[in-house]
C-alpha cells in the first residue's frame, strides 16, 4: 500500500514538473500577482461589507423595501 502511494506520488511530481516547465517566465508571475491582488481585494471587500456602518445601511435598505405598501 505505502509503496504504491510513493510510486504514484513520484509519478504525479514528474507530471507536474513537465507541465510547469512549459509555462515559465513573466506570464506565470503575472498570474501569481493577479491572484494575490484578487485575494487582497476580496479580503478588503469582506471587511468593508461586514463593518457596522455598511451592515446598518444594508439593513435599513432591506427594512425599507419590506415596508413598501402595495
């Protein structure tokens, strides 16, 4: 069991190694920087949306929408 797992892990590493070697350079670093920027923006947006002032404003909008008379 352990031997088979080790063989599969080494085959996976060889496969990933071949796939990565074909995509080196600026393109890869641009993808990495874009991913870091997207994660940072998502974290900032989460903090803003969950802040007390924004939560109160969103709650007021929802309450106003629910109180509309038809």
